[in-house]
């Protein structure tokens, strides 16, 4: 039996030497920085109503390592009354809308170049924004948030909210038909809809129940099926940070950069 050759000390040192810490520069970015990495993100549509872009640059190589986009939030958000009950628990939609526009901004994208994943780039981008936010309150709503802990690692807190009623209704309809959400993701979805047209009606009602998906009702239920299935399989996770100082007088809490 051949004896293993001895590894030269210099090669052993090179193999076991710890990778030097990544030196990042976090700085203002542009929408072009976002677009250069957008193809690596699961959400393909551009964030609307952008308020700020930050980018992380590898200080040694000068290459773009990641990008963070902050946007104005949607007016509707059932989680806000759980996150900040002193501001959003009251049933006053006009007041709530004014407070959302004044007090809240949303981290709408965090994208890390695949070459830099696992190096803490996303966490550092989020933390850099939270250290100097546009407003006192920050939220992030992520379909993959339960699987990727970047927001919690940046010291945001997760808000546990009830399952949306439309998701519960659709899941019951699938259970009655012994159909799993996974089957709606597959190419077999049109066949399922062909055998049971009432399933298509349930999908249309699901899409119509939210402004975010209402436009899908103009198309085929087969196009709604994978989107609805993804919502059931990977429910959105909500993360928040911040409190208002000195009470809910929203005129005082918008910040300037």
C-alpha cells in the first residue's frame, strides 16, 4: 500500500489559513446597482416608490457585493397593529395611512452577489440602514424570510401574524380535494383545473381578495395556481425595527438624511 505523501508546510498553511475578513464599504447606491444584481433575486419585479438604495462594495476588489433598496410601504399591512399597536391598533384608516407614509419605510430588497454569500454582506447592509434610517419605523416583508435569517441577524424582530383568511380558505378547498399546494406548482395544474372547474373559481377568489394579486384575475386560473401555491408553501415573514419616541405624534418622526 502506498503511503500518503507528506503535505509541504507552506501548502498546509495555505489550505488551513483563515480567509481574511471581508472589508466592505457601505455607501449610497443607484437603481443601476440594484439592476445589476436583480437577476439573482427570486422577486423579479422592481420595487416601487423607491426611497433609498445602499450598496456594499468589496474595498479590496472594488466589486459590488450587495445592494439594499428602501421603499415607501404599502398602506395596507395587518401586521402593523401587532408590531406597533400604539400607532395602528385603532380602526382609523385615514390616520393609519398618514402614519404609514410619515413614519414607516420598508426594506424592499436585499440582494447579495452569489460570490459573497455567507460573508455577512446582507446583515451588514441591513444594519447600516437601521443605524441611520429615513424614519423611526422600519419593516421588511419577505417570502423567504423564514429560511434566510438576515433580518433577525441584523437585530430586527419578527412579528408573528395570523394566516391571511384567503390562504386558509384556499387551503381548505385543496384539502377537500386531496390536492397539495406542491401539485399546483407543477405542470399538472392545468389538468387539475380541467377536471375540477370549481378549483379555478377558488383560485380566482384567492387572487381577488388582495390588491397585490387582483390583476391576476384577468388571466387564467392556471397562471394563478403557482403563485397561490407559493404563498401557501412559503408564507411571508414580517420583521420590524424601531419605536416612536415620545408618543404617536407622527409630525415629529420623519427623519432627514
